């Protein structure tokens, strides 16, 4: 094979076209199998006002503006589970937007001290009592919830509402002991 007689410009063009088609096909497949179903989950949800899905590196960042709901922790968890069904093992983050006002912002800044203290010490009942008492004194309603992974704060002031999700840190998974060979003694 004589390399000097090959049509190099044609070969390079064919290779570039092939790579473009492969990358384009990969994008279309990912768009149709991940992003579109994910957008559909948020579009049909009764608790979502608006949403935006962005791919950042190897993970997805989903920005969700929640409607005013009676139980934010349940609404968030339901949406998180639906997202996991679509994304499977792909990492993602849900950024929460709400309809807060200056009074809610100011109160939450103060109450967030209690939240951060509870995350560090595990004193969630004391934190809930302090936040609810301070909210009531300010004329607000507050609802708190804790699960294995998150701490949720929900505050309302008339038609304004504030939602906050704090990560509790990684919960270590307990592995079952393995029995390998031997008599098991």
C-alpha cells in the first residue's frame, strides 16, 4: 500500500464525518432516553411549578421551583425517587427554588444556626422546638422533617413560602458479613 497515493483530504473528511455522526447519535440517544423522560417526570408532577435539567460533567443538576405544598419533605422525596428511576446510577443534585419573601429570609438566616447545630450534634428534637417557637414568635409557621439523608425546613408567611434541604452527610451502608469457604466455625 502506497501512502503517498492515498487521498488524505478525503480520508480525513470521512473520519471527521464518522466521528461527528457517532457523537451526534450518542447525544440523541442520551437526550431521548434520559433527558426527555426526566423532563416529563417534572412536567407531570403536581408539586413542580418549573424545572430545568442541565448536565454538568458526569452528573445532572436539576433546578426545581416547587409549588406551595402541605408537606415539602414528602414532595421532595417523591420527586427524588422518580428522578432516581430515570437516572439510575447517574449522580444528580436537585436545587430547590421557592417563593420566599424578606421576612422568611431574615428568619431563616437566624434559624439556620439551629439547623446547622442539629446537623453537627444530632439534636434534632431540640432544633425543631427552637425553630418552631421562633417562627411562631415571628408570625410564621414552620414544619421540619428529618430522614436518613436530609433535613427539611418548610416555612410559610401568607402566600410566601421557603423550602430548604440540608444534607445530613453520607450514611454508611452496612455490609452483610460474607461466608467464604471453610466450616463456618
